[in-house]
């Protein structure tokens, strides 16, 4: 299998398109404890941004702020600006529209207790898609995008929870794609699957990048190196460094902690 280097990402300029996501002075506290400390960065359309860092650095919390699932945590207090397509998500009244725009894939596959077909058809059907031919086409498209169609096309009525771990994770990706998101957030998607399946999903992500923006939170620093055009190093709720992946994984990184982390000296 040939691994291609990530494509470079240009910095924003007056002539460039607006960033897909813009975060300014984001702070997050759980009760009295602040866990994200005034971070700012942008993500370009159709970019894969890798986010790396030790456990408890705020990576998952950051994703939850972007799609506002942080709202489910009563003790959470968010301040700052998070814009998606120029709109401040914290000011959006229709949070469901936001979450349809942002697909989420959790570290462990959590399949609905439904058939493979219904796992993928559930969200579009809930959103009003009723025509069977439309649902059939969308289910096939999403399963193909998740590199799962050929393995399950003859047993779509089987329970999704009966699939192998790697297949369930790809089903989770298909389900995230079923509402045709513009942004896909992956939170350590490969933590519970084997290396071969991980590489298959990575190939899928390279193709999906043509149609959407991807945020890749990963505990595998080499995965960020393979996939991301830029990598953000988050530690204790602060951005230690954000640069092209080429720089972050070389001796040109500006912060010694970056070099230490990507080389496995700590974390």
C-alpha cells in the first residue's frame, strides 16, 4: 500500500476563502476548573487537521465545543468564539442543524441495536427522507464511502452489533456520513481496531477530504503525520504548537516539547 504525503495547506490571506472553522480565545471550564485556556486557530475547507497531545489535554472537549454536545454537560462553561462558515455556533438557535453539518465518530464503535441498513438510514429517515429508493441509494453510498459495502451488501438486515470491531467502526463512520456532513470529527477512531483496518479507514479519509473538512484527534502521532496537512499539539488545554505536519515532525519544530512528544519521549 502506497502512503502519500498530506497535501500542503496555504495560510489564510485576504485573497483566500474564509476558513471553514474559526476559533478565537476559546475557554472551557468544568465547574471551577478551566480545561481549555483561550486557544485560537482556524481550519481551512477540505483540510485534514490533526490534533495530538497527551490524555486530559482537552482534545475531546474541544470537539464537543465545536458541535455543541458540550451543552449536555451541566457544569461546562464556554466562552470565546467558534465560527463555522462564518456563523458563531454558540449563537445558533437550531443546534440540530449544526450537528447535521458536523459528523462525529467516537473512539469506541457504538452501534445502534438495529440492522446494518437501519443504522445508516436512521438519521436521514428522522430528517424526513421517506422514499425507499432514496434511502437505498444513500445507505449504499455511505457504506461504500466507509469501505464497508462489499463486506455487508448481502446481509444488510443483520444486526450491526454483530459485526467485527473494525466493521462496526466503519459502520459508525457510515452513520456519521448519512446526514451528509460538511465536517467530520474523528476522536481517536482507531483506538479499538487492528492496524490493517486502521489503514483502510485512513485511505477512506483521504478520499472523503475531497468533499469535507476533517478534524482528526489521534493518540497515534504517526497517524497525524500520514494524514494531516497541519498538526496542532494540544497540552493541558493550551496550544503548544500548530504548523504544517512536515515542520511538526522535523527538527524545525519551534518548541522542544513538540519534538519530545512526537518522538515518544513523553506522553
